[in-house]
C-alpha cells in the first residue's frame, strides 16, 4: 500500500475536495469546477476545455481557483493534477462526504492520571483493547478509504509500548499524525516524540500550577511544562518542515477562569497554540465538577475576555492562535455558511468530518458520547467501511436539526451551533439548546 502524497483529490457528492497534507487543509470544490479539473485527465481535449473556460470573462472564480492550485503546486502549468485522485467505489450520499477526513483512534483507556474532568473517565485498560496488529489493520483501512489524518488519543497513549510503532506505520502510509497526550513523562518519551515523525501534539494545561494540579494531581504542572519546553526548544532548532505543531487544551470552568490569561501568555512565550474547551457533563466531570460549569452569563463574559487577550500585544507578537470554537460570537470571522455540508460550520465535525474509534475497535460518533451504547456503532475490523460510515447510527446523528440554532444570525458564521452532546446531556434531545449559549443575552442588549 503506497503512502498518501501531499495532495489528495477526492470525489464527493458536491464535486470534490483537494486535501493538502502540508497545510492540513481540505478545500471543497464545486461540481462544475471539479468536472473541468477531472476532465484534464482525459488528455488534450480536457485541457483545451479548461483553457476555453478560463478565457470566458465571467469565470473569475474559476480563474482564482486555478491560480491558487498552481500557486500551491497542486496543478502544474500544463494543467496536470499533482497527487492522488480517488473516486470511492460506492454510491455517494447527499450531505455526507465519502469518508472521514480525520479519525480519532482511542488506543487505550489506560492512563497514569485520574483527572477530575476526564470525558472518558479513564484509568484501567479494557480487556479487549486492540493489539498492535489490529491497530495497524485499522490504519490500513483508513488509508484505503483515503482518510488522511490520524489523531491518536486515550487515556494516555504513551503508556502503550507499541505507540511509536503505530505512529510509524501511519507515517509510512503518508498520513498526518497528531497525538493527544497529558505530557507527564520524562526525557526518554520526549526524545521519542521528536524522533517519531509525529506532525502535531496536543497537551493539556488547565491553569497555572495550583489549579492545574488540583485537576490533575501533584507535580503534573512541572511535568507538562517540561514537555512544553522540550518541544519548544526542538521547534526552535529545526527547519519549518520538521517542527511539531503544538497546542494545549485549556478545559475551563468557574474555578480556573482566572488563570486563562496567564496560561495564554505562558504559551505565547513558548510558541504554543491554545485551544479552549468548556467542561461538559460526561465522564468524571459529571461526578466531580458539575458545579464548576459556567452559566450563560459567565460564558459570555469569558468569551469577551478571549477577544481581549487575542488582541494583547504579547499574544499578537507571538503569532500563536487562541482557538475558541464554542460560541465565539464576538469574533470577526465571516463564516463559511456558503460551503457544502459538513464544511459549512453547521456542526463541530463529529460524525461529519471525523470518526472516533474506541479501544475495542467499535466506532463512535462523538468522543463525549463514546461510552453511551446508542452512539456506538459496528467494529471497524468486522464490517465493510461503507456500512460503518453510512450506518443508521451515524446518519441519525448527522441529520439532527438544531431547532434553536437555525434562525440565529451567528449560526454557521461565528458559531457551529449547539453541541449535540450538551443538548443530549440536558434533556436527551440533540436538537435542543446548549446550556452555554448566550445569544439571548446579546439580543437583550
């Protein structure tokens, strides 16, 4: 099985996508443009058709797309497509891409920590956890259906001795590999990380020392900071192509909000992006931190604070990103509501752009719902991928109508809408309101 190249052209229900592995970006392309681009593979007649279309004065969008494709190297000056072209061997279904763009491979429930807010309530490894050979087979299946991104998570993935064998196999197949880890280990693991070829790492930093260790345990702050510094030093030494894109997840609740600015500036110092995640009522949060979840008023105030910190000179000069995908209503993002589903910000991507795989091989729609039987599907090793991806459990999740969100002017623009998992946790209805939504407070103003 050959490695995925930098560019992947994949046919979809609306036309197709160009996936650029180097940029970690999937660009939807509409049917008329897609047909013209695919037509060049037929030879001179197809190239002539594209050239004629480019000469038509009204085709300004086409000219922009072709110019951009040539600029990034996906299309050469003779209109030859660069990379791999893939058309799935099964029927396409409206509003559903032919395969996920990213897979969240949950390789273990085992963990060296017992965090207060773990959405999986991880600790011990399950008895039927996939072995090395089975995990490699899962990766091969994902490669076969042209899923270009593998995001390895847990539990704590580094407790598995075969972790770097698994990541190496994924890299051999040309996949973009991201690792989600708590960062609490020594230089032996850190050195393996930077030699592994892993493209990106996400760690958790839930406050400054006192609040982080209150959530995660004694000495965890010192350990994760050691990993952050190690990765930062590595990135400063190497060329751009060899850097490891590093992000910290800051899971916020009432008790650690005051640490956000300090965490952001700490990350700015080391060139680390910050991804903001609100507490959700699953896993150990449901037992230990329900009273720490914010009210809509508090969530709005925090979101305003996020905008202030983004404009802080220290943050701006560092070039880091502060990512806030939950009701980022004060941002100036114009949105992408003109794009086809699932690229239109109508949802977070769970079940649409991505798929989860539990430690035993069964697929899940959403990480927060991964332990609830009705949101868990077939085993990816035991059923054809088409049946897994287009299964009734996946379809029912994708087609939920967010009744509260549809009339909202922020929906599909600055906001992905209600989290279906949050709505389900509240009243068992995924189409209902998210407790963190504060749009009604803006309307009052």
